[in-house]
């Protein structure tokens, strides 16, 4: 079976599919910041249990296939949320995974939960990304803190893989000027931060 990786549903040129990012690593070194693979639905589920939602069978297969073609990765880090850990384990099963809550960042808090309930996920994330809603932490602060965290882990001239969530990728993309108004990220899609761009932000 030939597995087809998803392409960006955003229409933005800088939120890449996995294979787009993989191509970039062949001529550059840096950080692949990827969203987890396909998870089970949150429908009808309270917020409190969502960190334990696992990948679907299709999600497991997608991550395994990604691992077969990824090439050399020198460091793997992940959000501690189950679906991210599973994705990282499938992509690089023999690697040590560095888990960090930095890769779960976002505008958490009661205000954020109320906003999502009132206007829905898409409008809530759009307002936060555009600066119309701050919440517990602004998009700029989240993006900056994650870039700083990754820069401390990453070694120039090598490749780092970070598995995380769409909200984290969008915050980093906004901070780095790469978002182009995208409000979603495909599964195992994200952004590639080359060493030159990373150095320019530190």
C-alpha cells in the first residue's frame, strides 16, 4: 500500500506538508516542528481527558510511514500529550524522546475555554493569532518561548524533530513571520526552521 501524506489545507505557502519539510532537510539543517498524526475525535469529550486521546489506526500507520522515510534526525522532542509521544515513537522508535510541556503551549485558562465554547475552535484560534484575544499568554510570547526552548536544545548543523500541536506550530510561525494567516496545520505537517533563521531570532 502506498500511503499518501496530507497536503496543507490552509492555502498558506509556509505551513508545509510533511513531505515538503522532508525535502527541505535534504539541503538544510534545522528544526522540523511537526503536528502529531491523526487522533481520535474530541467530540462529546470534556477538556480534562483530551491529553490521553490516542492516535487512530490510520494515524499510527501515517507516523510509521513517516519514520520509514525521514532520514537522519539527531534529537527528538515532544509534547507530553499521548498522541504526540505516540507519533514520535512511531517516527523514530529507537530514539530517546525528550518530553517537554513547552511543546504544549497556548493561551490556556478559563477565558480561553469560554472563548472556544462561545465561538468555536476556528474563530478562537484566529482571534488569538491575530492578537484580538490574549488569554493567559499572547501568541508572540508563546512563539518566542518555544523558539528559545528549541534553540537551547538544538545543535547547529544537525537536525532536530519536535512533535507538537497545531496551536504551537501556528504560534511559532506567527512569531517567525511564516504563518501567512493560516489557522490550521495538517497532521504530520508543520514548519521547518533552518539554522540561519533560528540564529537571527536569538
